[in-house]
């Protein structure tokens, strides 16, 4: 599983689902890297890495917007989440 860095200078909220309305699970500190287990569509978010509706699942029940993850791509870099 590949790890990707968060956008420099940003703390990133981890949500229980792929939207900003989903419950806050935790906050990742600046300089973190995250594993992307799978990716899914959700709420469109604008961030330092662009505007996207792609959300990255970093652990079961833990999602971060791809707008805050430096994947080097505006599309999918991992398999789609099941379900």
C-alpha cells in the first residue's frame, strides 16, 4: 500500500464518511503521510491540491478529501472502495 504526503502546511480532518458533514474522527498533524486503501466519490472539496469529489479511505471508517493529499493525480490512484 502506497503512502502519500498531505499538502504542506495543513492539518487535515479525518471523517467517518466521504463528506465534511460526516463525524470528525481525528485530525492529522502537518507533515503526515497517509496510506490510501481505496478511493470513493463524495462531497466536492476545494483544497491546496485542487477541487475534487474523490475521498481517500486511509483506514476502516476513516476518510480524507483528496484535495488535501499529494497523489500527483487529479483522478484515482487506488482501487475504488467497495459498496
